[in-house]
C-alpha cells in the first residue's frame, strides 16, 4: 500500500553528499542512530514538561524532519560504507520504538485529548514495528508495508503538532486524527504480517 517510505530513495539522493562528508570525518552509523534516539527522548521530555504551552509542540514537526534525515543517514552509512553490525541492528530498532513513544505520549497531556487513544496509537505503533522486525524470523525480509509506517506517522503527528502550536485544531479533531491513525496502524499490522507470510510462501520451493 502507498507509504511515504516509498519516497526514501529520492530523499537519500539529496543526503548522499552530506553522508560522504560525515564518513570522511569519521562519523559512524551507530553514532547517528543513538543521536536520533537521544534527541527524540529529549524533545519528548521538553514537550511533556511544557505541554500547557501549545507553541512547544512546534518542536515536534521540526524534530520529525531532522529525525527522518538522521534515520536515512545512519542507514546509508551502514549500507554504503560497510558499517553494518549486529549492534547497529539492535540500536536501530530500539531507538526507533523509544523515539515513537517519546514523541507520541506527550499528546496525552493536552486538555481534552483522550489518554486511551494516545496509548492505543503508541501500542499499535510498537506492534506494527515488531511485526516488521519479525519478517526475517520467518524467512521474509524486514517488512515496511504501509499505509502507516514510521515515516507516515512522523508526517501525520508532525502536521497535528504544527496545528496545535498554531492553535488551528481542537481536542475533538486531535482525537479524531488519533483514532484514524490507530485504524490505519491496524491495517499496517495486518499488511506486514500478510505480506511477510506471502513472501515466505513465494520463496518456498513447490514439491
């Protein structure tokens, strides 16, 4: 299904000169991965601490853009400059889910926003990413199927956060978006499981 993730190759092409300079300066993929994770945690803490001030949510879309760039950079450093490692695989997945939690949960502190919807969205985001990670366990590839992958969530939550900062959206509409994203995450979870199983079947030799 369509996903912003499909735009990743074009985004990587824009970043490639920067990635080359980072590599020449001795920067590693794992350093970028940790930077993205720690940065997300810090932004989440700041937003949570000052959630009574709507303007603080402007940090979310700004950081989301930078986070997507950092995620692309660490992947390019790993693949194109032979920096792939088992530790890097762990860091990549763990930092991603930590960042998701840190950047989604502060929305629950907004007046009128449903805590249960925020928790539901957070859990479904974790489940969908875990379903993607399970692909290699059954002989499939790491699944990134949409329609609500990591990049899509970042885009939607970034837009909502921007609207909050500008005072353009009410709690009712925020709850509606959270419910819609949760529904799309259920579809994403199904797609990742289904496509993983389908890939395994297609790769299994027929007797």
